[in-house]
C-alpha cells in the first residue's frame, strides 16, 4: 500500500473536483453574481495593494529627505488627499 497521507489527499482532491463540477452546473444567475463578487473582491485587493505600495513609496521618499525624523503623518495625508486615479498613476 502507498502512503496513507497520499491516499487521503488524493481522495480529498477528487471530492473537491466533484463539488466544483456540481457548482458549475447550477443556474447561470448564480454564476453571474459569483463572477461579480469575485471581480469586486479582486478589485478591492488590487486597491489595497496599490495603497500599500504608494505608502511604501512615500515612506521611502520621506526617509530619503528626513532621515531621523518621524514623518508618518505626512505620508498618510499625502495618500488621503489623492484620488484613486492619482494613486494609480504614481504606482
């Protein structure tokens, strides 16, 4: 016999696949709503990443100019005052 772990993981994989197939065969309306939800979630994630990156950029820049000073408040203000488009352009 092979490894017990291997067998269990294989069966688990198959079970998951079967479940997925079943989900796919359900109504198109649900499919559409799920797709929208996914898009929204991914958009949110992207925005979070963007904001994070901009924050990092700001921190780096500020560190470069003001070494030894705490300038986090300046950084947060610079993000809050910008619209999403400006944020995207900066990244």
